[in-house]
C-alpha cells in the first residue's frame, strides 16, 4: 500500500513548525537580501499579472510557488541544536 498524507495532517505539521518558530525561536519575520530577491520561482511581473486578475491571492500562490518560499525561510533560520 502506498503511503498517504492527509491534508489535515500536513496542515497540523506545518502549523506546529510555524508555532515553534514564532513561540520558541521568537522569529516572526525573515529579511530577504537583495541578492535573493527572486527566491521563488515566479517572476515579479508574473505575480503582479496574476494578482491583477480575478483570482484570489490564495489561488495564485499554489503549493509549487509556496515551496521555494518555505525553502528560503528554512535556510534563513538558525541551525537546529538538538536537545
């Protein structure tokens, strides 16, 4: 049987990670340096074009576009120093 990940479980995991970053690490934002301005794989022009359309922001930012943002965020956090 192939492994299955439910949307609700994935949401729970992501929420737990974000809670840990905010509450335990006390990190609420990450500055994106100019050289990493295009940290995701959608150009600024394409994003503006999509946001100017009739779609909601949540529809525009698909999982494939959010993934690079999360990757950049992960790289910007301090390294994990296990217990």
